[in-house]
């Protein structure tokens, strides 16, 4: 039996979302242009995963909390678990995943994770909410990883016709990902001018920019050969990343509230770079918006 995705639709967009990982599976405009990467497993089987409770890789795929070592793979486990659809209208849906016996084996915290998608004209507003339902402070990172078809119009354009534009335009620190998937620091990749896409751009993995304390940051993928493109605007996120795979026709725009371990990480969760500390009964909200044009 075919899997039934949740469908949101307005006068501008039609969006499909899977309960597995609360992952967007399709974004089409009214011209029937598919904006979202369709998950060709030859390159990358995923499309728009939610990253929780870590972003990126842990050093040796392990962390230590209260003297005990836990194993967790890249980007955490939310993307591989089913969410419940708890609210649904024509243009909005809320997905919820809660901690359970299996999650506690690798992540000893109680939580409720919700992802809400809302269509507003040609935008998809995304709100990710974490509630600490346990007795102790919890530690986590969170992020999103949507991939977009580039080029959008393959009969008229090619991958190299596209470029990335950031706002505000200024120099940001580049957190280069090394061969072990861990982060390091560089300062020689400014975003104060458009960045032309090429497959060589990602030969050393993702480009993750530390954007600091900007209350609102935006990046756009666009081409001079058409009027179509994608924007991603994020509130208060520390990092924004770009990623693709050699010869694959997609680019991910990634808002991150957290980052991979550094090569000199001591492995202690509370001291992890970019970690968020959330006291019991409190909640943390992260918001971003995908614009389709």
C-alpha cells in the first residue's frame, strides 16, 4: 500500500510531508515545478530531514553525559522516527515526536519535539519546538537540512548558472568540515558577494558559516537565466550551511542551532560546541521560512 503523506496546499504551493521524520517530500508551485530534491539514492536518499538531538557528527560518534558514554550517529535520530500528526488544516500541520524507551538508550532525556509547517502565500514557515519534559536540564542541538533541485529548469539552465546570495552581506567565519566530518575554523570564505555554484565548491564537504548574532539571516539560490529560485530565512540561528555531492543536481540550505564536534572535542555533552541547555519544563523554539519563487 502506498504511503499517504500529509498534503498542504494554497493558491501558490502544494507541499507533501511524510510522518517519518516529519520530512518534506515535495514542494511544487502552481506551474508544477518541483523545487525539492527527490532523494535519488545514488547521491543522497534524504530530502529535508530534521536534525535532532545533534547536528553534524560527534567525535568517534560518541558523547559522555554524567560519566556514561553514549553512541549516536550523525545528525541524531529524529529523522528516522515516525511523528504523529496532531493538528491539520489545508495550509498548516503539526507533527509531534516524544521520547521513549528506545530514545533513552542513546539519549537520556525526556522531551517533546514538534515541527509545524504553515503555508503563507509562496512561503513555508517552519517552527521547531523542543520541550524538556524531564526533571533535569537537557542538552541538544537542532537544525534542518532541506535539499533543492538545482537547476530548477534543466532544459534552460545548468548547475553552474546558479549562485548563492546572503543577507546581510558581510564576512562570516567559515566552519570547514574535515574528512572526519568534524568542524574547524577558517576565515577566507566571505559571503559579502554572490557565491557562484560549482560541484568543486563542495569537494571538501559542506560549507558552514558562523553567522553569529544576526536576528534574521537569509540565503537565496538563484540564476540569471530564469525568474525562479529558493530563499531560506532563519531567526536567531548560529550557523547556515550549504552542501551538495559531486555531480548531484541539488543544493541544501541548512539552518543550524548547533554544529559538529571539533577535532579537539572532549566528548562531554554539556561542553559541546554550540550545545543548547534547556531547563526542565521550559521550551526552545527555532524558526525558519522557505521562500519559493
